[in-house]
C-alpha cells in the first residue's frame, strides 16, 4: 500500500459511502437469515450490532491492550480491522472475544510492536477464561480468516498523524494565523480521535477530516462550553479544583443540548466580556485557518455530529446487558 493515503488501499478498497456501508450491512443481515434457516447458526435475537455492541467491543480491545502495554496506534488498527471484518461476517458466526484478540495480535505485527502468540492468548485467557481456548492454534487459524476477509489490506493511515501535522503547521505559522494549539488542546483532540474508532468514521472519511473534526470540537465547542459555565448555565463534569482541563461526556451532552453542530464563526456578543479575547478571537482565527485549509465542509459536519452522537449513546450504554447477550450466545454453542 502506498505511503500516500490518496492512492492507498484504505481509500481505494476500504472507504465506503454511507449508502455503500448500509448496503453491506443489509446483505449481511440477509446472509445471516439464510444461515439461520440452514441451521448453521442460531438466531440469537439478543445480539444486535449497534453502537452499544461497538462500545463493548472497543472496551475489550482497550482492556487487552492495557494488559499487554500496547501502543495506541496498534489499538486503533485493531479496531479498524475489527469493524472491517464485521462488514463481511456476522457477529453471530464468531467468538467476539477471540476476534478481538486476533485483531490486536495482527495489529501489533503490522504496527511493529509484535506480541508473542502464547503471551497474547495467555493474557486474553486471564481476562476472559470462559471464551478463549487454551489451544493457541485457534488464534492462528482466526488470523488467516481475518486477513482473508480483509483481502490482505492491512496497512492504515490514522488521524493521529494528521493531527500532529495540522498542529505543527498551525504552530509554525502562528504569526500568520494568529493562534496556536496548546498541549491541552492537542490532548483533547487526541482523546476524541481515540473514541472515534467506535464509530464508522474510519470506514467513511479520510484521516484529516477526523483530525480536523476533533480539533474543531476541542477549540470551538469547548470554548462555547466555557461560556455556558461562565454565565452560570448547566455544566458537565469538572474537577474538584474547578478547572476545565479536559472535555468529558457530560460536556458534549451539554453542547449538544445547547446548539446544533455547524461550522460558523462565534459572535462575541454571546460570550462574557472577560472571555472575549481568549475565546472569540481564537475561534475566529481558527475559522480563518479552516477556510484556508479547504477541508470538505459537509464531511466535517458529518464527522462532528457522529462523534457527538457517540457520547449521547454512551450516556445510555449498559455494559452488563451486552456482556450477558454475548455470554448467552457463546455458552449455548
């Protein structure tokens, strides 16, 4: 695969339109019904591949990755492999825990931080002993299955690199644009990108769109949240010292309730005078940079809306319900 995203297999083979992705999933549902009718799999109506299931699978990847001290880039690749695979194979056909383990095993190889087969199986068994077999060849077999379904297209371009490139460009040209990204803003944007792997964004948009959406949410929407807090409106999660050093789920919920996502400059009349220079000026200068960048506006809005919708769904997420559904399916086989 090319080092250039625009000529890569990620763009040419694995980037969908909304309609194309929906069509893949419709075909998978039809295939699932045929397999149920043929007695190849059980119906298991409690298994639904929705945002709750995706959040749960995300937490599985993160838990195993932490036990192995895996780099974030490998966790991100594992999640892309996972959700690519599930555009072609029903979750009802496979062991989700073995799938997660295999995706992380392959991702570590590709991202040049390989884990020994026996070690990753051992750590996975420590987490999920009832679902991970002792036989390490089962994971090796699943590895071939995974790679085959992805047609051996394994190298990925992630938004993290785009985020750093955008940060460096802005900071190197701060005299021209009149602002720079702080370390806190970079960390907020990075965290949003981490969570974006739960969504379909990495199957739909180029990495730079996701990176720009994360920066926009951090710079513009977080500043709007500061104005809500300063004017005595509803607030999200805050530390005991009252500092707004990070963006939390409740913060994004507050923003969603307060305003529709859109790309626009912010008028100083909506902000307290004490925050006028810090907030409004930086937002307006960021919007000037955004216009300079010629980033696709429609894709940006879509990406931001999907990221905010994720946090709304996460607020209603019930992990026990998803875990029990998978347990019922896997232990009844």
